């Protein structure tokens, strides 16, 4: 990985809220979604039960049109609790930062991604 990529990820991790898998297991309720930001082929190879797939590369453009999220009005969507994960936690940290910049208020990156899932 390029040093500049590592720096971007480190900066994102200092800014966004991170959560552990153990903490995520306690999160439930309406408007609470676990989002796998990996590519579709990675998602198809195995993910977390109930997770939806919105790839990092398309996130800003497609989060609102995902079938499980498209029925929300914009205020509901911006206030939904979104728990993002990927393989290692890097892409999810960058994705969380991007969503925060779009106005999402309850976005979390799962620390360590699937590599730390216990």
C-alpha cells in the first residue's frame, strides 16, 4: 500500500467513530444497517448476516438508491445508524468519512474489518 494511502486511512480513523464487532452486536433497532463496502465479488464470497452491499467506489452515488434504503426520505437516511465494514477496516474508515462529509450523522467504521471478527 502506498504511504499516502496509509496516511489517508490513518487520518480517517482519527476523525470517524470506530466500533468493535462486540459493540456492533449490541446495536439493534429500526434504521440500523450493517453495510459491507467491499466489492460485489468479495461480498458474494462471504459477509456478515444481514449486511447490505454498497461498494466503497460507488458509495456516495448509490447509498440512497440501495433497495433497503431507498424508501427513506433524505432526513431519515441522513440520521440512520450505518455500521460500515470491509476486510481490514481501511475502506470502511474512508467510506465513513465520505458519508459524514455528505451529511450522515450516525456513521461508524468497524475497527479491523472482517479480519478481526470474532
